C-alpha cells in the first residue's frame, strides 16, 4: 500500500537517538527523546507551571490560577537590596559566676560516668540521664538513682485502669 493514500507517515530509515544525547533511542511520540528524558522534561514543565501559578496567587492575593503569560509579565518586579546587619557575638567564657551554676554539655569526647572510659558512639544512655560504657550500662552496675519499681507500677496502673461495676439493687 502507498503511504500517501492512507495518510500515514513512512517509518524512519533507522532508529533515532535521543535529542539530549543520553545514548538511548527516542521516538516521534516522545518528541525524539528517550522515555526518561521525556519524563524529566514533563516533570520540569509541571513544576514550572505550579511555581508560576503559586507566584501568581501570591502576587494577586487570590486563589484563582493564572496563566504563565500573566505571571511572566509580573516578574519584572524591582528587588530591594538587603543591608547586612551586624551580629553581636557573646564570649564563650564569661568572666562571672552566673554561668558557673549552669551545666553545659561538653563538646569533648563522651565518657562513662562510672569509669570515665571513652565511649564515643557506643555509649548507653540510662534512664537516670547519664551515659555509660558497656560494662556499667545496667542499673545495678552504676548505682542508678532511677526508681524502676515506681515506673513499673505507674505503667501498669496506666495500662490497666480500675473498672468498677455499677451497683445494682438486689431483689
């Protein structure tokens, strides 16, 4: 059959490489791009449309969507220069006793509270709030002040509330 009579286009002589030179083959359906490049291009177009419409909504102060052309006309807004503001820096070590009462976390290596061994990332945080090594991580090894019995009682009391049945008159 003749392609001119049917209105169809003749198939290309050979495979067409992607116009983005990514190394894959493109097709006429995807504007001579491979599927990945075509998908990326479509995502960029959608993001540009969303950004333009949100910019238009902000400029207009309304929730109606605007076209890209109307937003492009409003883009020529003059930008005011930003003045740098000086930042006041406080000294790390103040020459007073007001900060001596506060305990600040050390920036140095993390150490076990019992044996002062360096623990680094392998330290164990106890419920008492201190850091311990693998040997002293258990509560009986470091004389933990945390009351586990009271915490257990509170957890059981919360999980199992007391249920009282309504009193019925006996006949």
